[in-house]
C-alpha cells in the first residue's frame, strides 16, 4: 500500500473504521440512520460513542467538540475533554451517546437575525450522521447541525440538508416516471475550486488593513501586475510548492480529496480543486480546506488570504461551485452521454435547471452577494452580476431543434484534429468552456462561477437544490397526470426551453453589448449586494423555501438581516481601519518627507542661486497639495461614519454605507495612492504592492 493510500482518511472515523470497530448489528443500525435518516436509539449511540472515543484516544485526541457552521460563514467549536473523575484522584476517559448526539453550546453571540436574543444562551448542536467525524488538533470533531431552543436553524448545514432532501424527493418522482426502480436516492454533488493568495507573513503583519479586513485599503499599482499572465500555470515556486505538499497531506488525512493545484493568473494567486463529493460533505471539506490552508501557511512563514479582492488592479479570488445531481447507483443525471438528443431523461433534467436558473436568477445572485464579492463581479475577472447560462453550441442546437420541431443533425462523436500526427487523438467535448459565464455547462455538470472565495458553499447549493426541486415538482405534477407520457414529455421539454431560453447566452459576458442585450431580454442586473439582498425576502422567495421546508419565513428574514448587517459592519470596519492607517502612518510619512524636502530646499537656497531647487520645490508643492486634499477626504470619511450612526433601518443603513461611506473611502484611497508614488521609500511605512505580490520566492 502506498504512503498516500495509508495517509488518506487516517484521521477520519469513516466506514472502514466503523466496520472494524463496531459490532455488526450496531454498524448496520448506524448505516441505516446515515442512509435513510432513521432515528438512532441511545443504546446504539452509546456503543458508537465509546468506539469513536477509543479510536480517537489511540490517535492522540484528548478532547471532543461539536463542530458546526454558524451564520458567520466560518465554523465553530467548543472543546470538552474525555476525562471523568474516578475517585482517589484518578480519572477515566469517557464519552457517552448523549454527548455524541447532542451538545448545548452557549453560542449566544453568533448572528441569529432576531431568531434569538443575546440573553437567551441556549442552543443545540445535533450530530449529522451523514458526515464522518474526524480528528483535528488532537480533538475529535463531530459535524453537527445548530438550532435554537425552539428549533429554528441557526446554521448553514441544516438548510443545506433540507434542500438536499427536497431535491431528492422531487427527482425521485421524475425517475419513477421513467421506470427507474433501482435508484433509492438522488443527491446533489459539488466540487468547489478554491482560489487564494499567498504572501510573506512578515509583509502581511506590516499591513493593518490586511490583518483587520483581509484586503488592502491603500496601495498604488505596481509596475508589473498580471499583464503578461506569466504566473498562470507557471512553475510553482519552491516555497509555495512546499506549502502545497503539506496542505495536500493534511487534507488527505482528513479525507478531503484534494486533487489539483496550480498558479492562478494574478501574481501570488493559486488554486486548489478537490474531487466531487456529496454537497453536505463537500461543504464540510471546503470549510476545513480554508482553515487548514491558513494554518499550514503559517508554518511556512506565509499568510494565506481568502478575501475576494485583497489587491486592487489584479484578479481577485473566487470559488467555482461545480454542481451536479446523481443517483445512489452512480448515474449522473446531467451527463448527456454520446447522443444527448435521444436522451429524454437528460433533456428533462437539463431544461429543469434552465427554468430554475431563469425563474430564480435573483436568488442565485443573492447567493453570491457580499461586500467583498462586490469588488469582483463584473470586473473582467469574474462573471458579471447578470445571471445567465452557457450551454455550448451542441446542446443549444439540440434544444433549438426541439423547439422548432426540426431534425437535429447529429454530429457523431469525432476526434479532435490538431495537426500533429504524433499526438494521440481524443474525442471532442460536447461543450467548450466559457470562462465569462456565471453558470456554465461543462460536460456533465454546471459550474457556478460567481461565488466569492471566502463563501460557504452551503449558500449557493441551498438555492440551487431548492429552485431545481421546485421545477421538478412542477414537472412531476404535470407528467404524473399525462395521458400520453412520451408525447406530453416532448411537449414539456419544448415548452420549457421556449419560455426560458432568454437565460442562455453563449457569448462574451464581459462585453458591454451583453449588458444591453440582457436588459432587452428582461434579465436582472443587481450590481451590488444592497441591490440583491431584498430579493431574498420577496414573497416569491419565501414561498419557494416554505413550500419545500428549507426555511421558514422567520428563518429567511433572519438571514436577510444577518447579510445586511454583515455588509454594513464590513464596510464600517474597513473605513475605520483606513482612517487609522491614514492618520497613524500616511500623514506622518508625508510630514516626515516634506520636512526633509524643506530642509534640503532651505540649504540649497542658502548656498546661492547656482543650485537648482526645481525638483525639491515641485515635490514639496505637490505633496503639500495632496496632503491637504488627504485631510479633507479623511474628514469627509469620518463625518460619514459619524452620520452612519443615525441610520436605524437596516436596508437604508446598507445603502448609506454603499453610497456615502464606500464612496468616501474610494476618494481617500485615490489621494493616498498618489502620495505613495511621490513619498520616498524610506519614509513610506507600508509594504508596497510590488513587495507583497513578489514576496514569496
């Protein structure tokens, strides 16, 4: 057995470990709970807990924690040791079924959007049996859902699991109509590609803006950015390679199928992509990936940055959410096969996704909305804020032929001809890859490319699962009453494509022409988070979530409040940090350099008119004028922050931050960045873009 196969899953209480450590009847009962959602009796939980504890202690674990996903977008954990007093000053290591199944963290300070008040501390964590426990930092981590005392979901895992169940229920109705009796379950699967930046930790710690906000609030553009695109897929630098090697190993231990690693387009930017997994487990794994990235980077003297836009002027980071739906028998329902025009089941699921994306485009936009991601969307590096779909020429041609009732000219699978006979032939894919499309079909899945790098993958998949489940429900309701299934099915596919083809665009989403065309088609263009978020609580959205029991009305509104509050707080923290840097670093640097210039200018003038003072005079005059403007812009920003305190209504508050505070920050940055180009390096207190982006060699 190779080192990698021995390493993989070494820290996971997975199926192999359970089979080896649990009595056969206990193992079968647990597997039934995992696959069918049946109730787990306490006596069974006790046996599982004891086996889990023994395994964890053998691996060096001393504590356990209920690991959950609060609505902060990160993860949370409270550690308890296994020790229990035995008497005579002795202890034993214990872990009960009750402790495994349910926890009661305080968690009162986590955002709840009004679902609970801060003085009501009680909340519950409940074991998610579908996601394996694992050991991290000598602690047994038990993936759990998190809910309030009265049962409302306070996390991202619970609604994700609900959405997966909704999709399963409706997809199974469709499969039965096609005579499928072997499949027992349909699951959504994802493979989230994770982009990130690495810079030297010492540089990072010298930038208060990076430490406090994750992005540079000031910084002139470097002489060389990504213009030559020589970093993309280039040789990985030794220091980065060492980081990536250890990252892979740490993730493999935790059962994360880290597969691909490479340099991205921007200098200091990289990407990691895993193999596909069930949406719930893949979301857990992605949260672990982001955490492990940071801890491994720290060991290598690096800082891993996951903000969507840490550096202005170069590409930011996204998280491409590759989404598909498969049966428990291994059939990918979005795989077109060799003759997609003859596969009615594939075409029905395809048009269901098309209709879902069209009808719920605003909700899909909401799933990618944040203050950080507003810097990316539409910036010629990520998809625009207009949601559209790319299908490629062949699938579009098939659907157009169905719509018009014409025969599809089948282009049988053919080999790619690339003009070099020594190279092996390979079949041409059904579609090309449109890197500008927000929602692109890429062979047997859809790649949702709007998501920001810091995002939890739970949010977009909750919306994708639920919206597709609703369309499948509508299809099933209609087809279950069909008198002539084959004829009615063909009519439904034709009708659906005709009514929703406006969402399909196979061209350049970055072009100005597309913005005009999208408006003609009636597509939404929700350019900022503040524009998008009200769509989350529209009657249509609330009805969708309620219909499929993914969110209650109060849970929808709570998340809306949390997202708006996070937007406001993010910009407020950035503005405060920016003001501190300007007052504490930029202004003293300007004064110090002006003082040096003034002294030199005075010396030259004292020595006589034969000394040319034009350079010193120009610099002193220019820096003085900019410094004066800097103070004015700083005053505008600080006054805006003071005025923001008077805003009480959440949406109005968010609009104020977007329109006034962020605008004041932009104006202040423009002046500060100009000063950086004039003030001498020995006076400028902040590491420059060039120093940071090329700090890892």
